[in-house]
C-alpha cells in the first residue's frame, strides 16, 4: 500500500513538472525613444515550438495615432528575408522578447497609413529594440536601407499574471513564484503525513 501511494505521488509530481506552464495570451506594451512613443495591448497564441508565440492582434497608439491593425507576416519591411514574423518569445530568445524580424503593424487609414516594425537586435553586452517606419523610407530606394531608430525604453507585460517579460532599462522584473515547486512540496507533504499515519 505504501509503495503504491508513493508511486502515485511520484507520478503526480512528474506529471506536473512535465506539463507545459500556462501562458496568458494578453499583453501590454510600452516604448519610447528617437522621437517615437507607443503603448497598447496585443494577444499571442502558442505555436508548436515551446516558448514561441505568434502575435494575433494589436491595438493602441504610436505617436498619438491609433494602431489600425497587425500586418501579416513577412510584409514589412519589404525585405524578404528580414520581413516581420510577429513572433513573441517567453523565455527570451537571445535576450529579446522579439527577434530580428520583429512585429509589424500600421496606424492611420487611406493615404495616412504608416507601417511600423519593432525588432530586437541581439548584441554584446546587451541588445536593443529598434524601430523602422514607412514614414522614413530609404533615401536610395533600397528596402535594405531603412533608417533604424533605437528605442530608449521598451517593455512587455503579461496582463494575466502582471509579470513583465521585458522591462525598461533601470528596472528589475519580479519573478513569478515557483507554483509547481510549491504544489510538488504540498503533494510530498501529504504523502509524508499519509505514510506516517499508516506506519503507526
């Protein structure tokens, strides 16, 4: 009986540790720098790759203009191999919540449409979040030569847990409590109590 109980407790703990962690799909973002400011919310869905999520929708503002929609993947900048993939990473990928392809969206309507791309450029000692915009096209017409604007501050927060994924410079993320470790400790404690009870 004792072995069965201990085996059952061990299997429960193993199952909990092997299950993928729950991941909220709603986030807030904030950025500023190089004459640009923006904030808003977006949603993301898990992909088949652990830790990788696809951003599905976005709303908010950039330089006081309303964000009107998320651009489809590989659409801006029109560079082909460097166009956006709209991926979010948690845990961070090479230090960033976005990758070198980034997240693209647009503001305005009709003739007033402006496209934006925010991406992460990994570097030593630390990377930067940079911005491209269709409002500042390449002077030579080469799509590989869009001017790059480095953001001084960029943050993303999981709205369900309140845990920051990316924090602005000078702040420290507060880690989420080890929920699974706490649950596993409780299961082991119950197993210990049951074991003592049967031993008496």
